[in-house]
């Protein structure tokens, strides 16, 4: 299950493990100009960690969610949303990931800064 891959990547403490889960089109958005933004996001995920228990929810992605923002666009349309709730109340933290299949495997889809990668 992809949630287990993601939890293992974050638990590794290595931001490159999180990067390895990206869809190739999202990965193509990482340039010398955007690397600091992606690194900031990965470091934030690593700091939060993956405290147990984990509650996983998967749902179909809606067109409204896939629209991106004025400052970024998805390079490939996500098809599913994965939410992982970490920890116990009152300290539950949620991570929400946009997913799409690539070569038979689930991959995260991150928006490209400044609309670099829209199809």
C-alpha cells in the first residue's frame, strides 16, 4: 500500500526518499530555482514525523481539488487523495497527498510552482 511507502520514506529522515515517491512529471518541476521550495516542504514533513497510530483514508479526487491555484498547477491530474492521520487526540496531524498512477505504481503529484508543468 502506498501509505506504508510514504510512512517509511518520512520515517527514514531522508528528504530524497520522499522525492523518490513523486510522479516523474512533478519531479521534472524541480529545478535549481524551485529546489528550495520542495526541500522546505520535505523538511517540514520530516520534522512532523509519523507518530502512531496511523489512520489512512483514500478518496477519488474531484475536479475542484485538482484545479491547483493561481500560483501553481498540477503537471498531471491527480486521481486520488490519500489522507494519513498521525498520532492520538488531541495531537492528531493530517497529511494529505494527491496521487496518480504511473507505470502501475501510485505516485504523489505536487503542483509545479508558477505553472511550469501543466499538460
